[in-house]
């Protein structure tokens, strides 16, 4: 048998179960939603031209030699580092870290690249450790300083040796002369000059021999990576299309062979002008 108090307690429980869920602030817990400003990370600062690169240290407190600011004897300023101690506020810790680094290596804070005027004196004192870049990117300290890699380096697949630099300079010179010959050929075809290396006139043996040696010694596949970038190619293509449209704009009737030949001549002339512009800009750099 249930007494009156048990019946009342059961009735109270049933009434609470039958009540809908209350969303009032007093009966529910409100969790704060983090703002988007707190979630977004701090944007990384990019160095201005001629300005030193900011460091990105996260665990060393900028008191290790792999922090560029600390290794160069400079305080961190506008860097992307975390928990930085390379400043005046932590001068005691910084001085202690400098002393420990000098005890381990007395030459720790000397410049990595020699300061001599000759290339033989301007070599990396410790050597780089590149693995995937072929030492052809700016994060290779030898390549950035414009010095060749030596036996001190521990890089893999290096393409920045002295022989590589000499062959690269020779290839750049041959590519420039090949592009000049191609521009002259396009201009000669546009003007109808018989002295063109591509014409059927054999009275100019020097032009023919120069073109033959150009074909043998030069590879057209090396042009794009040197100075014919995507932007340059796109701009030249737009100039050629604009020239073709301009030559056909005055034609109201049917396009005959004479009009097409005139259009081809104008497009070839524009192509030669574009190549001459590319050569002049590349020679100024």
C-alpha cells in the first residue's frame, strides 16, 4: 500500500515529465560562442624590399642559432615568433643564451658568408643542407648569397656548383642570341626582305651558317623558364590577336586570299616587334 506522500511524489514526477522542455535561461546553461576574431590567426608579416625577413620561431623562444634574428645579433622586431625572449625585456636570458652559444662554438655569431671581394672568399662557412630544391631557391643560403655550393655543403641533388653556374650562364647567352635570330627572321618575313635567314636566297652564307649553328646549339625548350613567363606570353598573344582583328576590321565583304596574306604579314610583323621588346627588356635586367 502506498501512503499519501508516495502518491504525491509520483504525481510530481509525472507532471515534470509531461512538461515540455523549457528553454529559459534559468533552466538551461548558455555556452559562450567564440568570436571569429579570436579564431582567426594573426596574419604573417611580409618583409618589404630591402628589409630583413621576420623569424617564425615557435618553441625556441628565439634564443637558438637557427633563429635568424638571434644569430645575426639583432632583436626581434615585427616578427611572427611566439613566446619571444630575444628582446630587452628578457635581456638576462638573452645574454645567458649568447654566452652558452659562444662556449660551444666561438665562431657561432660570425657571418655565414665570407665578406671578401672575390668569389673564392665569399663562400658559405658552414654549408647549406638543401634536400629538394636543387639549391636553386632563395631559401638556400648559398644561392641567395649568389655563391656556389662547396664541399662544406651537405645538400642533395645540388645544381649550384661552380660548373653548373658557368654552364647556366653560357646557356642564357645562347638562348638570347637564338631569340634574336628568331626575331630578325620574323621581321624579315614581314617586310619581305630577301636577306632573311629563312628566305630561299643563298647569297648570304653567314646568315645561313649562323641559323644552322643556332639550331644545333640552342634548344627552344629552355626559353620559357628563363624570361618568357606566362604573363609575357599572354601579353604577346593578345597583341597578335588585336593585330589580326585590326587587319580584318576594314574588310566589309568576303575575305579573299590577298586579305589573308596581308593579315599574315601584319601578324608576323607584330610578332617580330614583340620578340624585339622581350629581348630589349631582358638585356636591361
